[in-house]
């Protein structure tokens, strides 16, 4: 399976995109991403491809939020 790479012009654009993907996972599994991620890290969930992708998207989301928060602090 080949994944396409998407390049965003800003971290904010990337955050919007990853948030939309997280929302889709949450709707499908009826669980919010933070709860999922905690359960996934504790080994309570399987290693289905969807779970791996969801976990990676959530890690990306956390990193983007950290990055944007730092940029906002530096701009102030």
C-alpha cells in the first residue's frame, strides 16, 4: 500500500488537517483521541492498521500543538 505525502504551507494548516483525521477516527470508534492514545499505549487495544495510523496522527497532533504554542510564546 502506497501512502501519498502531503506538504502543508504552515503548521496551522497541518494541525487543521490532522484534527480532521482525528475527528474521523473518533466518530468511527466512538472514543476521543486522548482516551484512545492512553489505552493504545497501555496495550489495551490491538495493532490494527487503523490504530497505528490513529496513534501516529495523534502524536503528530501533539507535536504540532507544541510547536505552535512555542511559536506563539516567542511572538509575544
